[in-house]
């Protein structure tokens, strides 16, 4: 049976925000487009499900995998920054290309998450079983031929690719400048993901490289690229330097917060397992930062077998330093926006978004 649609979840989220009389006009404009983004996703994925289910019921399986993850909630961070970049650059809210672009960004993120969960052997995402786990269980329960794990991972790989294919379909009308940014974003995700896997396998302890990998894989495509994409769609390529400084610094703060949640957060609030990064020897930005200033951490993560309890202890001792680092990054990001050629309403909105991103709990 099909679960909640994307639109159902979105309307509930938007209603809670719109009920606040203190919401600015800039935020209201962003929320209005974000509602249309979710409606677009709902309609697009619904049509795809009907199309392939009509061929054979099995054809809907990868579509359902994508739809379920999109509908499960999430922060909608990346499409929100795409919309903010577009509107702050003076884009016309009636331009449907921003809706399709933001929807495409969310689908790219969805595909990346599905693949990331396979690579990380993660069992939960947004509080529900990951695609590969759910499909492997279904295979086993039905007594099908072959190995359940391989089947589950196969479905997840196909579903993740399908999400990216859908994203490309939605963004086929991007102008050349925006198309170039789109291509860079997709490339960075893949190379960053590979390097993340490679340095973990090789036990590489090079703080500068680890920092670059973390920002390339997650921080850059979370904020910087969506912002610049939105601005390019509005014809404001001149905003790229300010958005790059804002996006790069805030992306780093975002990733440090993500890593802190991954180590010290609550699994229920995060919607995914906490502590998995250390168990799997993942070289996160948090570890890179710690290794850069703490010789003990550098020695611990250089060992073939990690003493995770000791690493966790050292990270706990440096949490205050990390919080100060995040605060400094947020200040730099807000400074970049304050100097940008933007309306005061959008400088305020992007400043508020920076604090929301850097001080979240999931």
C-alpha cells in the first residue's frame, strides 16, 4: 500500500510555518514556492508510478523507493537554498523553472542518500528502514532465489540512479549557465563520495584532504551549489562570489553540525543511527578538524583498529572548540551576505537560514 504522498507531508510542514504571523515576506515567498516544489514532486512521481505499474507491478518498486524517501520528510535544505538564491536574485516567482530545479535538487539528494546508505551499511534513514534493508528483508521473507543482500543493494543502486535521472528530466530546460552549475554539482557529489570511501579504506590521515572531501561531498552541494544555481536561473551570475563565500563557510558549519549529531546526537531525533561513522572508520570533517589540532586523535585514527571509546572521549573534550568553530563560520557566512548586492529582506532571510542550518538537532 502506498504511504503518504510528498504533498501531504509538505502541506503539513508549510501550514505550521505559515501560521506564524511574524514570518517575513521573503520567507513567505520561499515557503510558497517550496509548497509548489513538493506538489511538483508529488505529481511527477505519482505519474511515474502509474506509468510503470501499468507495465508490470514490479516496475513501480524503484519509483516507490524514491517516493517513500522523499515523502518521509527531511529538511528540504537544498531546494530551499535553490529557491532562496533565485528569489533573492530577483527571480520571478511565477517562473516554473525554479520549481523544477528545486525539485530536481531534492531528487539528486534523495539518490545520494539511497547510495550513501548502501556504502555505509546504514539500516535507518529518516526513522524508517533504508531501501536496501527493506528490499533485502522482502526478498528473504518471500523466499526468492539468490542472495537477499545483493538483491536489496541492487534495488537501492537502481533506485538511486533513477532519482538522478528524474532530476535531469526536471531540469532539462535550464539555461547554459545554470546547466554548467548543475553538472558541477553532480560531479562533485560522485567524486566526493568515492574519495570519502577511498580515504576510509586506506586509512588516510591528511586533515586538509579530509576537510576537502567532506565539504565537496556534502557541504558544497547542500548550500553553495543550490544557491548559485538559483541565482544563475534568475540571470544574476554576479552574485556567485558572495554566494560561494556564504555557501562554502556555511556548508562547512553544516557538515560539522552533521558530524556532531552523528557522534553525540539522538538517533530518534536524527532519524538514523548515531555512532556509525566511528564504527566504520569514516574520516569525517569533525575528525579531520580534531586530527589537525590534536596529536592524540591523529594517532588514534592512524591505527589499523580504532579505539572508538577513546576517540569519542577526545572528541567530547573538544566539543566546545567545534562549537566555536561553527560560530565563527556562521559569522563569516553572514558577513558575506551582508556585503552582497541583495535586498535587505533577503540578507535577513539568508542570515536566519544560516543560523537554522548551523544550530539544528537533526
